[in-house]
């Protein structure tokens, strides 16, 4: 493994996961939890930018970067679901929990699909799409707002975060269907 700035930023993102969990359970403002999550999300963007522009891509980084993202999102979504009965939800705690299940389930399914396609020599068929990037961005914004759980300019952030999470959930399903459709010719012949 090469110790370069992009890989160190990815490792920092993994190291911030227990910090986020600890802050979530401490009696501190949601602003701090959201801030650390946002910082971690920004390291995701920055490590990719640096890897491309400094020509510091590596196999380790290509492996760990998506794993770090999925771990962080899954852990934080589980934290939010653990409190879903205590929070005011736009629809119901059941809807919130189902959407979180869809998001986490899609990440597992698409990761497995990518691994299987790589074994078949067709990894490029399920490369990250623009829909997936939009979904990820929307998800990070939604989770940040849900963690913040306060007001900004007299606007409650939780309902906005919840709506954005539902939109991310819809994009999650859409992108998964696009990946499955692209992979189907290879999978059906296998």
C-alpha cells in the first residue's frame, strides 16, 4: 500500500466512524455530529480529486474508498433508525426504516454484483454512473441534515433531510435497476 494523501484521507474517513458514533450518543449538539459527518464526506470528494489530479491512484485506494463510504453511511443510517421512534417523521417510522433498508440493501447488492461481474471479466458494465454519484451526494446532504436536527434560518432541518433521504432512496432503486439491467446480458449467459 502506498501512503499517499488520498489513501490517508480514506483511512481518516474510516477512523471518523467511531467518532461519529461516540458524538451521536454524547449529549452534544447535533451540529457537532453533522460537522464530523460532513468533514468525512468532504474527505471522500478530496481524496478522489487528489488521486486523479496528483496521479496517486492505487489499488488499495480503489478498494478502500467505496468501502469507507458504505461503512460510514450504513453506520449512521443504523444510528438514525435506532432513534426513529423518538423523532418526528414526515410519514412514519416504518417508511423511514424501509427507505434505510433499501439504501443499505442496494449497497450490498450492487457491491456483490460488481464483484461477480469482475469475476466474469465484465466489471466495466457496472461502473459507477452519474445517477449513482447524484444519489451519493443527495444521501450525504440528507444524512448531514438529519444529524444536525436543528433549525437553520428558521427552517427545521430534519424534515428537509428526511425528504432528501427519500429522494436518495428513490435514486437508489433507480440506479440499482440500471446496474441490473446493464449486467443482465452477462448474468443471464453465465
